[in-house]
């Protein structure tokens, strides 16, 4: 029997490759090692996208870049031929911002000064590797700089009225006077970009980058107003340099993604925005690798109503349905009832909370619990019967 395991990460517990590994261990134990298992870690364009690329044949590369608060960081990206996959969070992620203690909120100062510079430097590293098609997976960013730092990483100079280069961060854009593209990376002309993002927010206003995502990065209400005004200034000056497309791009869905890095990608890099899960499933070649499969197992940490809006499990379920392959989902917890799960295309749902009601223990012991679920799934396969409705309900929260 051939089983394809194609899950996202269990956030806070396991990466997608780890989910695959623990599940396979349980599946094989339950089936006496007689299963043909294919591991395809996937993601929705944010955190985990790099792992999905490496799991699909890309080669992991590392570059030393500038982190969101100016510190040097070792950031990975992935290369396959002339294609690269960049996960922005590895260079400019919120997780890289120092905190006073575990679980503490990000430093409010970083909310206005954090930069996307390292992401621009990662793009340059990909260009140095010969890549001319770059997938930019955004999510988990620390910055709200509209992608100004990304542009600086590619050679642009952001200047004030005295021709001095601006300090990093979104707040500094309030003093932007001009942008010098003299030394902007020339290889970008021959490079195509894909912005992998499910965020459809514009850059500015009540639904913009500062207002919606700034507070998550430690921004105060006063910071939000200041950042939004600074980003508006950025648009105004950029429009003087590159024309009206800078104004149009600020209103485009996805411009507000990753603190406005989506804006710079669309306006300056001419990136095409696509749903993250579609991009990942394409470069993992999931559809082709489903051929001959008897079962697909997908999942993520929390399977809930948000999952139904295009998250990884839904993308995998659609791909499996197109080939007539049954799908089961595994998760840490689920809020979906039987009808919702069935309508989403899942033949069954297995939750860790069915084995361990303490959520904290589920997080801490996710690996061994996933092994147990894998053994349960194998037992169902051995019995050659689908789970009954009552069994499904027993497995839910």
C-alpha cells in the first residue's frame, strides 16, 4: 500500500518534516513495515515553506545577512536549478527580535525600527547562485517598513532632504526625500518573482500593514499612526521615482503582507502574487507524486474554520480529490464537526487531544502522540474499513 504524507508544521511543536517522520514511524509499526510511504512536507507560503522546498529536491543554502534589528544572522534559502525559494522569516522574522524573557511581547522599539534588509540580501544571494525565478514566501515578519529595507538590500539608497541615508525601519520613512536607484541590482531585470501570500491587505489605512499587523509586532496605537503616515510618504516618494504604478501597487491585495514587503515586491520587483499553498504544491509537484497512492495524510497543528480558507490541508485535500485518492487529516486539535470535515474533503480526522486532553502535554509530546495516531491509522487500513461516524466523533475535541 502506498501512502503519501503531506502535512504542514504543528506550530510550536514540530516542523512538517518532523510530522512526516513521526507519522511514518507509527504507520510502519502498525503495518509491520510493509507500507510504501512518500513524505512531502508542505506549507502555505509562510513558515515551513523552506522545509517544503528542501523536501522536494531543492538544495539548502546559507547566507549571512542583516537581521531585523541589525544583528548578523545565518539565513537559509533553497535552490533548484535556476529557481530559488526564500522564506522571509529566516532573515527578517519576528522570532529573530530579542525579547526580555520567554513569551514576552516584542520590544516596542523594534516595531518602528525593524528592517527587511536581510530579505533583500537573501535575494541577492539567490541571484549569485544563478537563480532567475524566485519564490518569496512571506509571513512572520518583524518589520513594518514597506519593503524599504528589502530595496536597500538590493542596492537602492533611501535619502533624506540632506542626502543622508535613512536609518532602518518604518518610522524613518517619514523623513524620506528621494530614492537613488543608481546601483540597484541590474540582474533583477531578468528575474521573475512570485509573492507567495494569502494576505490580501493593502499597504495603507485601517486594513493596512501598520494597523492590522503592527500591534502583533509590539507597535502601540501611536506607533501605528506614525507608521501608516510614514508608509504613505514612502508611496509618495517612490511614485516620483517609478511612476503611478507605485500608487496602484499600494492598493493591490497583498501589498500589506509582511509589514509591506508585499508592496515592494509588487511595485518594484513586479512580483505576481499567488496563494501560498498553490505555489508550494506546484514546486513540490504533489499532483504528480499522488499517482498510484492509496491514501493521503495531511494536517496542521490546529484544524479549524481558518483552515477551510485555503490553508495547507485544504490544498492537499483538493489535489487528492482531483485524483480520487482518499484523505485523512491529523492535527493537534480540531474545532470542525463531522459535517464540516466531510465537506472539506476529509474522510477522517485524527486529533492528538483524543489521546491526551491536556493541550500543553499535546504540544510537548506531539511526536510520540503522532506515532500513536499513525498506528491507529494503520490499524484502520489493516481492517480494510473506513472509520465510522461515531469513531470520527471520538477522535475529535
